[in-house]
């Protein structure tokens, strides 16, 4: 059995995050010791590692919740889990495209300034007037 501090160290997840996952229903409410301390078993550590890895991959809480529900039924087909992974991949690709547009726009406005004074600075003008942007990037 692990205290919340030991669980935190082993899973490399901060204590407030563990409490948050409990409140969100991602981690089961742990047993309590005689001194009312949370006591986690190996299953809790494994679940927390699963959640941490899913969060590192950018999965939203609801997707993680669904994956946890799916994992409780190992005999079922994995189509829903595959769907969740594909949806996350599509989301990541959309963010990458948006970041590429941001990169392009920032490069354009940062290299487009030939002024020597803030009053004439293209960066300041472009940030103040969205119409000076080359394309939609928001």
C-alpha cells in the first residue's frame, strides 16, 4: 500500500493532481488508514500511470474516462479505443496546422519590421490591427 506522497513519487504525478483525478472519478476512492490517510494499492498506481500517459498524449479527461471504462471489459473489441486514438490524432494534426500558421505569421511580422522606433514598428501595428495579418491564424 502507498501513501498519497509515495504514489505521487512513484507515478511522477503531483499530489493535487492525484486528488483532482479522484474528484473527476478517474481514480477510485482509496482506502483510508486508521489515521485517515489515503492508502493506494498497485492497481491505483497502474491506473495513475495510465492516466498520466494518456494526458501526456493530450487526451482529454472524457476520453480517458471512456478508455478506463473500456479497459474494464478486456473481452470486447477495441474499435472504440481505436476511434478515441484516431480522434486524438486528428486533433493533434489540426493543432500542428494551426501552429504552422502561427509560425508563418510570426515570422512574417517579425522580419517585416524595418523601423527604428516603436512608433513605426510593424510588429506593434500588426498586433493592433488583425487586418495586417497575411491569413487567419486564430
